[in-house]
C-alpha cells in the first residue's frame, strides 16, 4: 500500500470531498482562508461563515455521515500495493494539474504516482471513430511514446481506447482518467485494459470509492485529462462532443490544442475543423506537436532513431497492385466501388485486395470497405 502523506490529514480530505455541497470550487476558497485542512475542520460555524461558507455547507461539514463513508476509501487503499490517495497539499500531487482552476482536491490512483509527474499529452476523440481515425490515434500514441511522452486519455470507447492500447503496445506510459470511483471500471468491457494501464502507467479519479458513472461526471473528468497534459490532441470529433469539452478546458488552462483535419463529408471531422478555425494547431505529423510542446517541457525529449522501414523505402509493388492501390487515395472504398473505378473482374480484384492486406498497404473497416494505410 502506498503510505498516505498524513493519516490525520487524509481522513480530513476524504471527509471533505464526501461532504454534500462542497466541491472543487469551494474547497480552494476555504483553504485560502484557513491555510491547512486541519484548521478548516477546527473552525466553528462563525469562522466558516466568515470564510464564505453557507449555512447549508456548514451544517454538512458538521454531519458525521461523511466521516463514516471515508472507511470505504481507506479500505480500498489498504487492499493492494498499487493504490494511493494523493491530496492537494501533498508533494506527490502533479504540479501541472495544481495550476488549473478548481483542481481536484483528492486524486485516487491505481498504478505509479510518479507517472503523473512525467510530461503528458492528451489524445481524445469520438467514441465511434472511423477505421482511419482509430489508426491515426494509434499512430500518434506510438509516436509520442517513442519520444518518452506519456499519453493521457479517458478510457472510453473509440479514440481513447485506441490511444491507450497503442501506447502500451509501444512500451510507453499511459494515464487513464475515469469518471467513476476506482473500485469499478467504466465501460466494464475495458476491465482488462484498465488492468494493463495500472501496470504500465496509472488510473486516476477524483471521485470517491463507490461512485457510479453519471453524465455530469465526465465533463469534470475531462478537465483533469487536459490539466495533466501540456496539450490535447483531438482526433475525430462531432460538433457536440466531450472531446470539444476537453479542448475547451485545455484552452481555459492555457494549454496547447491540436486537431487532426479530416474529410469534409465526415461529421466526425467538423469538431476538429471548428477547433482549427478557432486557433488550434492543425496536425499532420508528430513533428507538428513536438515543435509546439518541446519548449514547454521541463527536460529534453528523447528523440527516436529514424525508422529504417520508412514509407519511401518500401519495396516496389507489382504494376497491377500499384495500380489498384493508387485508386484509394486514402478514402474507404467497397468492392463494388472499386469494380466501378478499375477494369477488373471480381475474382482478380478479391485476390489483389488480399495481397495488399497481407502487405500491410490497406485494411478493412467494420463496414467491409477498404482503406489505404498511410505509413508516413
């Protein structure tokens, strides 16, 4: 078990975050007056009222229920060595996150708390991305890992999961910020992924043990994703999406915002294009990100060696396969669409498609269409 910074202080902090009517916006105001968590709980009603607390908040602070509920958090902490509860006044609290408006007073962590102090970049996007969007998110995650940058995301379906998985496959570090207590995984199907992240990074939540997922909790989670990170990369996002909420938090926190442009006919490109119109950095390669964030990092980046198997050095294709590949132009096409564009019978086309798949030059999506793989 990770030792708490102070047993007495820890109970006070846990009681505070479980007190109804007192949250991340109120707590810093009270601490600005009382300086320490101990003095806050020693204050009487008049002193709390003078500090700006309402009668309702004062009554809530004096109720014993929150104190009893802290046992859930302490029991969770004691169950495994990879668990920690990090409070706002702890030296283990990530300094970048501490700078944001209304930082979470308490962080529940599964994994290595030191990972929270590494340079991070957030990758977020649609929960139902295209095959190309998933591949792009994975590529950027692998590239960031090669530079020694930790990838932060939200453990959701789609782009989040692709970023976490690709980082782990590349041997990098990743942080997942959740909208529930860490005694549960949401979505439940990501239980194995969460376990791997805890082994090679960290799971983080501001919500006490026993907290179930609620819609209002995910925007709160998003401010932590951006707050832990030097920048946020958006890959495929609709106009109304949680990804744009994360990027809005990043802007409010004076962090960099990056966006990958997409097909103008794809609704999932509109959010990214809106961000670019409003000043986000248009990203085509990892270099576009590194140039922006390198000066912000506390230490020099570890630059990866050049990829020997670069796209320009790939073996030349036979003429018939090269001709077929040129038809794609990075747009997903079905077999019927390919037959319309190239003079070839379906049997030969199917054989050539298979060959290009085996060579790693195209891949199929969930709808049965094929798309060219950009290895740049």
